[in-house]
C-alpha cells in the first residue's frame, strides 16, 4: 500500500466501493447464496384471508410452480426476480415456526375487520398498536422474536370494507404504528390492493443476517419421494386365524426406506458424509447428493 501512487489508491478505493454496491444489490435481489428469496406469509388475526392474498399475488405473477398446498415458486417479471412463497396453515404452530426459520422475508397479514370489531364505539383513544394482532398472533410474534424474526412487511386487508372513512384512517395509522414500533423500525406497510407495491418492496428489501443460520447448511424442501426398502426375506404365511392381527401389526410398524428431497441448499455447503436433521423425525445419514434442475 505504501508503494502505491495517489491515483492507484484512488482507483483501488473506487473498485472496493463498486464491489460493495454490487454485493448489496445482489443481496437485495436474491436470498441466501443467490437462491430465490423465501417469503413466509402469516396471518396475525382470525379475519386475515390468506387464500385471497394468494389469489391477488397469482394475478400479478407470470410463472408459478406449486409444490403441495403451501410452497409456491414464482417468477416475477416486473422486478425480474424469483421468489418462493410459503403459506402455512394458521392453526399449525410447528409449520408456522418452521417456515419462519428458513424465510428471508415474512409478510404479516392483518385484517381491518378484526381491528374494527375491537370496540363498538371505536374510540381511537383506547386503541393501541398492541391490539392489532389477536392473542394467537401476539404469541406468534413472541415466538418469532425468540428464533429470529426475518425482515418483515405488514399487509392490511379489507380496509375498504370499514365504514365510515374516518375509521379507515384510524385503522391505517394504528397498523402503521404497529409495523414501525412493535415489529421493526424499518418494517414496511401496504394495503392488500397494492400488490405491485408489495412485490416491489419484497424485491428491494434486504434479508436480515440471522447468525445461527450461518452455522449449518439448511434447505426448504420443495417436494419429496419415498421408496420403501424391500424386505430381505419373505415372512412365513400366517395362520388364517391370525391374519387380521398380523396385518394390523404390520401397518403399525414404521416404514423403512429411502427418502428423496429436493430444495436449494443455503448458508453452507452440504456434505454427503454428515447427518441431516428432519424436524419432528430425527437425524439420518445421507447416501447420495445430486444436482437437480431448477424448477
């Protein structure tokens, strides 16, 4: 560094700044390791209509690949990005938390119907941002804070159904205060009718760096296939009297075989010699890893 001229030092500094800007832009456009951003969609009150929110997204997404009922791979042409939307059922706490553990962004959906029903006279002085989520939604927020809340965005539904318009302004300000003061200082808020704005915000939002995720590789499973292992030897035929009991016992025994999973490996490289943990099931060895086709 001491032997560099002033012009060389200036060019070196400009190159570092340019690379830093390119890296930041890449982080905004994609998730971990240039994989599609994972967006978890969670309702914070009972009136939140997640199927309707998904339908509004589908109307602005050109190409989708759906795995199961809750994982959607989408190509969003307006922002030239790929995203994976995960919409777990609201009554399944394990599925909700598992989706948050792997998500880069989280969309918190709140319905204005539930907020409008909090008070008959709708006294704005008695409404606080803590009242925006219901009891189940408030518990979810506490659990998400404990495991590491991804970069959030709050979406307000059904605001146009609230009358008179004065209530709409009160509810909108209440949800905005909730988004900026109780979720995160940089949280964004949008209405469910502003789908292009929602998609652009999701495309520009920078995923949070959650430290514990960088320790081990992880993946969100898109699809699975199970191949049972053939038994070594055929069992002796059971007596006719014991046929029903034998069938019942065989059905109760756990199946042994090969489970194949597909997904993007994130954070670190995955080695075929290490164990893989499946939540709720246990640890298993890996027999083979292959490069899959991008869905």
